[in-house]
C-alpha cells in the first residue's frame, strides 16, 4: 500500500488554562492519502484550527503520533519542522495575508528566496504560477488593486511556489461572496485533479464541503464523521463514525 501523506494516531492536544489544562483534541485518528481532496468541518471552537496547526507542522501534539509522508514530526527539531513546512506545505488563509506593499509577482516570489532560487528564476516562476491561477495580466498589481477573489488567487499561487505536497486552507472562501467562493473552490479542485496536490479545506460552509470527496466532521475535539459528503453528513445529522480509508 502507498505511504499515507498524513497519518494521525490518537492525537491529543492540551492547552494550559487557569483551571488546569483544557483538552482541545481528544484522540484524533485519521489517514490522508496523496491526492485526496477533503474538507474538515465543525462548529466554532470544535478544534479545527488546533488540528490544522498540527497537520501543518506549526504545533506538536501533547500525545499521539503524527507522521507526514512517513516521517514522525515529534522527532523533528524546530528547524527541521520549519523546513518541512516551507518545502512540503502551502498555506492559504481566510484573509489572504498578502504583503500590501509588494506586487502580486513579488508576493508569490518571496517564499522562493528561502528555496535559494536566483531572482530571475523566482520572478519567472512567480509569473508562471500567476498565469496558472488566471492572473497573467495582473502580475504587477498590488493587493489593494485586486478584488478579494484575485487576492485569494495570488495567495494560492504563493502557496504553490515551493511545489508543496499539501495545500492547507483555513476558511479560504470565508471572506468571499458565494460566486467568487465557488470560483476559488473550482481552482482548488483543478489543482487537485490536474496537479495531484493533496488539498485540505477547513470550512463551516456545507456548500464547500459538498464539492470535496471526503468530509471529516469534528465536534468537541473528536471526529464525529469521516466519509463521503452525504447530505446528512453536511447537515451534521450523521453521527456514526466510519473510516473511509481502511
Ligand atoms: P476552531 O478552529 O474549530 O474554532 P480551535 O482549534 O481554535 O477551534 O479551538 C478549540 C478549543 O481550544 C477552543 O475551546 C479554544 O478556546 C481552545 N484553544 C484554542 N487555542 C488555544 C490556546 N492557544 N490556548 C488555550 N485554549 C485554546
Ligand atoms: Mg479556527
């Protein structure tokens, strides 16, 4: 069997609090294979961002094991974790997080500095990535000159700069109107289908989750449902837990 891209085994996350510790994740186990397109859903405070931080190697679990492409992240040093993040994971955020003073091209080219690419190659790659997300004509625009949907396209091009194995997007359509959100969702889907990038979308929007292949619904730090995005699962009515992978 192929190596999973992500393997979470009994992940627990505790945060210190005044009342002792607060357990945000209660033993999450799931596997994601290369090339999957999945949505993580759940109400506010259910642990989605905590889970994303662990999957994105931004934080480590209190207990349990997390393997990224076969490598256990708890054994990695902070520099090694940072290298994994920069090389293997592209992040996309609700508010785009572009640098306002830089052009679209320079926003996309910035992460390639860390890859050690010469400037000429960085700019050529940034232009190619912007063309791929439909912004060939806007490479010299600053974020304030672009619509929300265009800014999110720039952010997606930036996330793709290091040719990551995983795109991790936290509410990527949350700041967009319905039609623009659907276009951005279509772009994620095309990148998944055509380039084989594994895509994980965190969303509270059932319409977004419905366009994916798999929905993982969490509540109070536990997986309530893991499987096909059926209408019941999207509505939060499906309570049974089955593992779509094993
Ligand atoms: P979601 O993204 O689904 O809204 P979070 O993962 O942000 O949920 O939070 C899950 C729970 O953990 C919440 O109850 C939140 O208050 C708590 N929490 C999140 N981050 C911290 C932190 N750094 N310190 C203490 N508690 C936290
Ligand atoms: Mg959150």
